[in-house]
C-alpha cells in the first residue's frame, strides 16, 4: 500500500507538470493563439472588431471643365456658383443667383445608397405642404427618363410650403417654394440632386436642371 505522504507527493508532481505544460511568459492573447485558442471578448487585451468604413465618393472637374460626381460626368449650368458643402453628407453644393430679387435657388448633390427611390421621392414630397391642406403627393409630378449616357433617372417636382432639408437657416416653413429633384442610378450607387428655392426662381432654371441630368454619363 502506498503511504499517505508518497500519495500526496505524486499528486503535487502531477499538478506541477500540468501547470508547466500550460504556462507561457507571452501575453494572454498570444499564448492562447499559440495553442489554437481564441480569446474571449472583454477585458483580455482583444481589439474591437473592425467595422468596414462606409464608401466615400469624390467630386472633381473633368479636363473640359465639366463636373464628375461619384464617377458620373455632366456640366453645371453657367452662373451656378460652387460653394463649400454645408454638410459632410453633400458631395457638392451650388447657389443659383436670384433673377427676381430676394432669395435665389440652391442645389445640393449627394451620393450613396440612401434607401429606395420611392422612399426618397416620398420624403421630398413630404417636406412640402399645401396651404389648403390637400395632399402634396396628388399635386407632385414624377417621371422617369434615361440620360444621354444611358443612366436611369427619376425626377420629382412639387411646389408649396417647404419645411424640410438642411440650410433653412432656422426660418422654419417657407411659402411659395418649389422642390425639383432627380435620383440617378449610376450602376454602382445613386446620385441625389435636390434643387430648392422660391417658385419663380426655380421656374427659370428647371430646364437647365433637367438638361444637366440628361447630359450625365459615366466619367
């Protein structure tokens, strides 16, 4: 029969051997990785998962003086003044000088995938209300077209009291406004062009806006 002291010494030897097999002077993550183990998340020196950055889109000028937005080339009408975008979400921004005194119109250009075309059209229309309380959707005009470069475009045109969008300057709702927008499928993303301003100012430039969209082609 093995003596009690001998038995205890055998147990201690086994424990020391087991500890020796698992001991490492490396950091915990490295030691676990060495043994093919994955460390748990938490306070174990593990880095947070890497989240892919959202795609970014560029605005530049073509060799012939045109504009390239997210890989799509077009020409901005003469007299439209390029401004520093008021938001990092905007790819480009233009001020359109007033032809009738007072406030001029403005154009904001965005790029990305910001929901369905229908959702964006509905959102733009929803930013305009009617003085008589009627539904703006029933008075809005929407149509589809293909640009000269074969890009599918959806246009929307609605007038009334405008109370949406950035750049309102804290003015709240503005009466007698008009929103003229276009959503262009570039094949890899979407361009959103939103022209807003007093109704008479937008009336003067709506054809130039439509032509700018119809001129679009892959740059």
